[in-house]
C-alpha cells in the first residue's frame, strides 16, 4: 500500500553467464569502478562509467544487447542498478571483478 519493500527487479549474472552473453554478442558491459581500478584490469570491451559520476542517461544504446553492470565486488553495480530503474537495465555481475577473475575469465587493461 505504501510502497515499502518495493525494489526494482535485479538479475544477478554469473561470470559464466556473462561470458556466454558476450560471446553471443548479447551483452554490453558497463564497469562502474573508478578509472584507476578500471585501468588495472577489466572485462574485455567494457565501458567505464564510474559510479561517482554515474548517470543512467549516459548508458550506451546497445539494442538488442543487454547492459550488464560490473564493479569490484557487486556493491557499486547494485547501487548503479537502482539508478537505472527507468532504463530497462536490470542486470549486474554477481561478485563483480573478483568473481570474474576467480572464474578464470579474460581480463584486459
């Protein structure tokens, strides 16, 4: 009645799911870490839009691909997702870059 507890849907994507989506051309990765973190290593092809300056209106038009947000551990990407409520972006990499690297996925930078 009062909207308490209502949250936008959030889809947690695993590293394996994200890698598969990337390989099929179905994902655009947006990394919300700060530029120095991004430069230290990121998902190949990722775009850097730091959370400190994040604006959902600046997300790339990736139709028909899905935007998947990523950060170091999943906290900042979840925060960015809350700002994307009206954009249709609903996914982030669960566990962030830590999970990506632990799964042995490719890193560039």
